[in-house]
């Protein structure tokens, strides 16, 4: 139950912070949630990774749909990816997930350090 709560809080807090702060505010959200909700380090990393990965996947596909895949198609042509830009969106979500996961892992270890 704590895992699902941490995942949802990470996703919601990261979305709220990224409306007003730069992209790396997702790390702050994942760190704070993992520091406040006691979990094992693996579960904290997993909740941070999945929460941010899901958030960035949904947001990037929504923005990609809004501009009719114009930017992602042009960017995908610069890299050895498929012509539609789907690979670029997945890579962006993976990068966000790794940032969120490592920040949540750091928050979990920070909580352990304080106890």
C-alpha cells in the first residue's frame, strides 16, 4: 500500500513542481516522497522510477499529440531512431525515470541516515 501511495505522490508532486520549476524538479519530488514514506531502498527506487517514467510518458505523448508529432519526428530524424519519434519519447521517459529513481533512492538512504 505504501508503494502505491509513494508512486502516486511522486507522480503528482513532480507534475505540480514541474509546472513552476525546471525539469529537474522531478528529483526534488522523488527525494521528498521517499524521505517521508518509509520503504526499502529498492521499493523507493522502483516507486520513483515508475512514477516519473509514467508521468513523462503521459506528458510527452500528450504534447506530441498536441503538435501532431512535428517536433519528435524532426528530432528522431537527427538520431538513428524510427521516423515517428516514438523511440525519442521512450528514451526521454527512461531518462526521467532514472533521475526519479536515483533521487528516491537518495531520499530513502537520507531517511535511514537520520534514524
